[in-house]
C-alpha cells in the first residue's frame, strides 16, 4: 500500500491546496479542499489499487466535512455508490 500511495503522490499541505494522506495498516485518511477533489482522489486510489490486486472497501469508506456551518449530513456519490458523511465531534 505504501508503494501505491507514494506513486500517487498524496503529499503536500492542505493550506497550499494540495491534499495530505496518512495511512496506518489498512486505514487511509485523505484530506482535500473540495468535495470534487476528494471524489477524484478516492477514484484514483481505487483504480491504482486494482492494478496491484487490492480493493477499496466502499462499504467502510466514509467522509467528514469540516466547516463552521452546521450543514445537514449528506452522502456523496462516488461511481454510483453513496458514501456516508460522518458527524464531527465538537
């Protein structure tokens, strides 16, 4: 998995409009500035992983939106599958 993440260049700094990635065992935390950037990165990770015989468990994939506004929880659609939004703790 480390090889795949390095190949995808998930690095950078969220303040510089680049995403960050943290991985431990089989869990991955990916940050992005926009919903579309997140969707693109998840699809890219899924496709790259398939090349090496690995799969992304879309049933366990969730996202957290960090915002000052109290928006209603809404799933996002990634390749015709709804991805659950989780509530942040305050």
